[in-house]
C-alpha cells in the first residue's frame, strides 16, 4: 500500500495543509484562514484555538471533501512563519497566544537585550541581532515584564511548531531553524541553548523546549480530532521547521551555493551555506538540511506594500474586472506601461519597520521623487522596483561574504508568477530568475520532513530530489535600462541612511 505524508504550514493569515505520496507528488492541498489578534497598531498575535480549528478544517477538507484516504498517512510534519512565540503551560495550555514577527511591543526589550548581552557577543553566538518581533527573545522578555503571572506559569516558550506538535503528541520540542530566531540559541556552531545569554537577558533556560533536528520525531499522534478524521493513531510527527527553510527544501535548496527567492507577504532571498560565516545584513539560521545554514535576506513587507497600494489606488480595476486574476493582470499591465525608473520615483518598502538589511522597527514606507507629472502608474511600478532594489542590495551582500557571484536563482511563492514583477527584478539585479511552477512549497517541504522522520525517505536530499520542479518561466535580464536602474539603485541605498533619524523621531 502506498503511503502518504501530511505537511502543515502556518502562514501570516492562513494555514495550508498538503498531502504528498512517496514520489513527492501532491495528492491534495487545502487552506483555511484563522483569526489575528490586533488590539492596537503594535500588537499582532495569532488566536491559537482559531489556528488549530483551521488545521482540523483543512484536514477534514482533504479527507471528506477531496476523498483522500487519510488512513494512508504515515508521517506528519510542520512548517510555520517564524517567529511565532507562544507560552505554554505544564499541560500544553495556551498562556499567551503566538506573538508573530510583525509585533512591535517589545522594541524596548530588544534594545535592552542588545545592551545586556552586548551586540557583538549576541551576534557571535546567535549570528543575529535583536529586534522586536523578528526574534522571539524580546517577546519572552516582554511577557516576563508585562505578564508576570503568565511567565511564572510557563512550562515552555515555543514557536508555532512547538504548539502544533504538542497538540498532536503531548510532547514538547523546537527545531534548530526556529531556535535560531530566539536570541538564545548558539546558531554559530554550538547548536544549543546559551546559558550565558539566558542569564544576561533574564530568561529561565528551563523554560526553553528540547531541541531537535527538523526530521526528528517528537512523538506519535494521540490527538482525538485528527484520529477521528482517519489519520492513524500513533502516526509519527516530526518537528519540522520554519516556513522559508521548508519551502526552499522543496525547491531544491539543499547544498552550498543554492539560492532561492520566495515571494509572498514578504520577499526572502535564501542562500544555502556549509560554513557558518555570517553577515549582520542577513537573518542567519540553521537550515532544515543537517550540516548547513542559510542566509535570509527578509524584506518584511514588499508583497504587503504591493497589496496595500492596489487596495488604496486601484479599487476601480477590481470593481470592473469581475475576478481577481483579471484585476491583477490589468494592474501589472499598467506597471509595465510606466517607464523603467518610474521617471524618478523611488519607493522604500519599509511599511512597518524592516528586518534585513537595516534592522529598524521605526522605518516606514517612502515614495521619493514624486512630481506633478507622477501618476499612479509610476507609483505602482515603483513599488515593484523597490523590491528589485532590495534584492539587488541583499544579493550583493551575499556575494561579498561568499566570494561567489550569483548568476541565477529560483523563485517560488504566490507573487513569483507576476511576469512584469519577475522581469523588473531580473533587470534590476542582473540575475536570471527561474520561476518554479508551484506556489505553496512550504507545506510540501514539511511533508517531506515527515517522510524522512517516518523512515520512508532516506534523508532530506532523497526527499527533495523526488519533488518535480517544473519551471513556469525563465526571466533573463534585459540590460537596455541598466543606466537608469543603476541611478535609481544608488538613490535607493542612500535614502534610508538619510532618513534613519527622522523615522525614529517621527514615531516618538
């Protein structure tokens, strides 16, 4: 009997579940939205029960709606946005709902972490800095200061895969790719919780869950709702990893020098390495592939900025088009009609702070160079070009560190198939972009980890190699407008340093 593997991926606003077979072919995929808790502009949490219910609904859709035989599932694993910090009690009860990467309540705590640990020491040990939301250590410290009762009752501070694994198995764990985003884990080689950092920052190390490889089995399925839907009791559950590492595993980023861009709410450039040599411009973490690390150039709001602009300035297109696909086609066509370089308009996509490469929670979006001749067409294209300039900046940092030029990279995710956007990015970066014909690769990557954990796939390389990586389209750089893009890129990289102090003073 053929065996199936189930992968769940928790995104920013919704959850997806994929079922694959032993050839890594997708048998079915479902998605469902869950509730975000946003009482003010600084706070962003996931309602944990709503998320769990979305997961159960997705599994039900696959079994009852798509008539997939859930009894064939032989392994389960988890992918999730990162970080998504959750405080769990002794029996797995939710004490604080998951605080995600865009939460900005712990800005003071992030600055205190840098002072207490020392910025250089923190980077030497964790390969990262500290920033509110972007690393969960600041949220742990915020909980300790502002929710002392919850802190006292916390058995483990985990990320989203800790929560889902515990619900399914009753056991606690976190993987190395998630632990890399805590400010408390020795990413650079120790691969253990740092007693030094816990002591300096003030987090009890006993509240940090056991560490595991992404393919390691946390425990066996005991959750009654899932068993009632047909998944066999005792199915092994592997801890999995963060969403970008899982997605890039499915895309084939498994060896040093492999590069991939994932395009969604955020835009992340991922570079696989085998030696832990890091740069402060990137988020740096352990990969789900043992013995490797990844640089992640994570631009937090490029896709979100695009969506914001279209919602604010193109409602007429969406009302007239009749369907979302046609509306986006028209919007992209307008961007294509604007001149490259947008007649001097340059956009900074820092809509609610930014991670790499500037690490500034106070930064905001900026349209620079607007004139009386500027129309929404130029501003539309400028949003897309802003992402291209950011990619060029990040790829330049990666090339400097590794000493190896990036000539091409693959591209995945919901926004990757915008032909106009992909061509703009190819032209600005000067890189060939190979868009893969698969949008939702994170749950597939999670399912692959479940297959390895179940002992069906030999290892992560075997699992990744089984995925059919169809190419949607290849975009080669057109050098006709190199001079214009070079000029605008210089403007782009000068804008943030010029505005840095103003950003902060404007929000105080």
